[in-house]
């Protein structure tokens, strides 16, 4: 019976080691895949900068964009609260 317990423990240790090695590799592969990354970034960029994919270049433009995003979030939050009430 002891032999079987060691065998199960070794199998579990082998599974854990395989998981520790291949999980980071798989995550790196999925999240560093260039086409998926470009698609995600482009979609997000189009929602943030709808008028031509140009990020703000000056401090004033950046502040205006931040205020606009905050106002939209507050408006969305208020509309969600009013529909749930």
C-alpha cells in the first residue's frame, strides 16, 4: 500500500511541475500573440479616440480627454443606478 501512495504522490508532483512550467508559457503565448494584441489594442483605441486614433499630445488635450471619460463613466453609473432603482 505504501508503494501506491508514493506513486500517487509522484504523479501529483509531476502534474504540479508540468502545470508550473507550461501554464506561464501558455499565458505568455496567448497574451503575446501579435494579431490578438493588435486587435484588442485597436478596438480599445477606437473606443477611446473615435476621431482618428490620435492620442492627446499636449497636457490640455490629455486633461480634456480625462474629464470627458470621467463624465461618461459618471453618466453611465447614474443611468445604471436609475434603472436598478
